[in-house]
C-alpha cells in the first residue's frame, strides 16, 4: 500500500471519527443510548474496511441485549477492532492503555474498564464494576490470558476477573440467577487470500516486547487480512459455580477452536477428562460445578 493511499485511508478514518465523536460523547454524557452503543462498532467497521480486514464469525453468539462475560484469547491490537465491529460491547484492559495517546481516548469512548494489575486489591473493585455492567445488560470482553500470544497457541486463562460473573448475580437490584460466560476464539487464517502457516502467524500477532509503531507499519504494508471469530458453547455461571472450573472449561473450548484453525482438523473437547461432547448448546455447571481440573 502506497504512502499516499495510506494517508488517504487514515484521513477517511479521522473523518469518520470526527463525525461520530460529538453525538457519541453527548450520548455517553446523558446516559447510554443507541448512539453510544453503536458508534464504536461503526467506527471499527470503517477502519477495517479501509484497510482490507475481513471479519467472519461462526458459532453461537449471545442474543442482542443478552448480558455476557466473554472469555477470549488475545493475539493483536487488531482484535479490538475485529470484535468491536461485530456488536456493541466493551473491554477490560490494563490501566496503562488509558494514558496512551489516541488509543486511550478510543478505549474510554468504548467504555473500557481499566484494571491496575500491579494492585491486587484492584481486582475486587473491577469485578464489582464489571458485575454492575453485566447486571445492566452489557456485553464485556475479557482477554483471559492477560496478555497477547503469537497466534499459534493459547496461554493459560486467568480466573480472577471471572468473579465479575458472581458479582453480577449479587449486584443490588439485579434480577439474574445466572450469567452467560461466552468462550470466544480469535484466529487469523489468511492474508492476501492465502492461508497463513505457523511461521507466518506471528507476523500478524503483536506480542512480547514488540514496538507498536513498526507493527502498525507492517500491518499497512502486508495486505488484506482475514479474521475469523468462533463463538463457543455458552457456559451457565450461577452463584455457586466454581470460577476456576468455569474458566478452565472456557479455556478448553477456545484452545480446541484454535487448534482446529491451526491444524484444520477437529479436536475432541474434554476439558474435565470425562466427556468429549457437550450435552447441549449450553454447558451448565450448576451450583456444585464440575470436577476439579
């Protein structure tokens, strides 16, 4: 992509932002409305279209308006735009992002919940905030690995913030007896129409100590990218559910979806070492939870 074409596309994105920011800010200031909910998704779609990123999805997403805590893997900064383009939702992100130029502003406009990972005590506060948002009907995305990976493997999911599901059930005025935990796998199967192999996927990923600016330049030069989002079978989280068991079940689903994307072969799902096929479209742990993993 030439420098002039890149500049024109960035200018178009800036124009879209300028058109949307005023109504969006007012909508946020005077209570959530349709503009506040849908403006970020529209902006993400403009950005993805301008830079040749095609997002497809499969599986069982939450119904419109259904609250859910999404547990996802994390590969790149591009995950934000890809997921944000699908429907109104918000993210949980590390507190450092709030201070990043432009990106921090965009994150706040999407009603991101920031967590200071250096303060253990902050986890309880974030769980309460996310719980109240879930109780109000929001869809919240948690990158459960706690960092980004190289696109070839899944890192262990962390369960501490999954406590927000219990907080939602216990929130004042909440009328929920369960919360939907939604496993979600993000994969990058193709670039320029050609399948990516395991040596090429890390070129799309942004992880480790990579600098953001050079990675953005590589993204612009590299050509069109396909992103595929897999919504797994929802997990029913109740007041007595063991959050570690629920997190392990979500991780197993995301891991299986990633393996299918990487190898092209179906992978039996047996997160608890007992059964390989889910009993139905919803995995219900019940109050007692599943056997420890």
